[in-house]
C-alpha cells in the first residue's frame, strides 16, 4: 500500500466516552493497510484520568464527570473552546518510536502557536506545551537552572497518548477560548499549582474552527510518511 497523508476528520462537539471507545475500536481493528486518521473535536465538560492518575489530584469536581482512561499521564480537563486532536497513527509506517511521536505532536502545537504569534515552550519531564505568562509573544528561550520548572509559565496544551501494537490513540488538547475555572478543581497533569491558560487569556482572538484547522494541518504535516 502506498503511504498517504493522514486523513483529517472533523467530529464537531462529541461526548468523550463514546469517542474514546471509537478510537480504541478503530485501533484494535486496524491492519497494516488501514489509512491513518486524525480526529479533531470538542468535548462537553469532563475530567479524564490517566492510567497512573492519582485520586488526590482531583480537588473539587463540582459535578463535572470524571472518566478513567487508558492513556498515559494524570488528570486533565476537556471542555468547550478547546481543540482536541486524536492522531490514529501506525508508527511502523513512519518508522518512529513513541518518544519521537510525542516530540512531533508537541512540535505541531509549537507551530500552531507560532501561526498565532505565540512562542510555546517545552518543560523537561512534563509533556505538553507552555507559554511564558509575562511575555507570551517574546522569542526568548527558557533559561535555567529553574528551581520551579513551571515558574512564570502557563500550560496551554496537554498531551496524553496510548500506543497499542505500534498504533496510537488519544492525543493532545489545545486551549483556545474556554472557561478555565474547572482547571482549578484539579492539579493539572498532576502538578500542584500549575496555571492553565488559553489563547484568549494571552490576547489571541482565534475561533475554534481556525485553531482546529491550523492544528490539524500541522499534525498532518508532522505525522505523514
């Protein structure tokens, strides 16, 4: 089979539980010839807890459902105004391993932020992408050593993946223009006191459709053979 770019699928607003089940079904049923896909969607309010997730990182759910998942990582929040991307990728087709896959997802988020004039940053040992709250549009790299690796930073994109038989599901969530208050009910990704931001908070007015289109394009570019 000739390698093709991953097909982008826009799902709109969909409930988390059936979407996660559909990803798992797709991944378990696929063969070496199944084309890759990237699903883009929004979810109604929900907390999702990773395989290693600890209950103490949920501080106050305030009626928001908490769903156990089989992805990596700790607890995070999904809600309206956030683009969630689920790459369903056969890593053998790309001839890469999980570490490189995560790097490419983060790189797609960095390029998406760059499109909107924002400089994103990685933090060693803490997957996802962060912005410098004092200067989100500046190009200066983070300097070290840093006693608190999250000092002055806000998390704008969270990442949690699952790989089964070399095929990926779950993915990355980019905060665009959302109610950030539910993040105060958790230790985001297991980090106490970590601030969470979106594009709107740092002064970027972008529609969810535009952000989804840019992120989907960048993921497709980075995850295609």
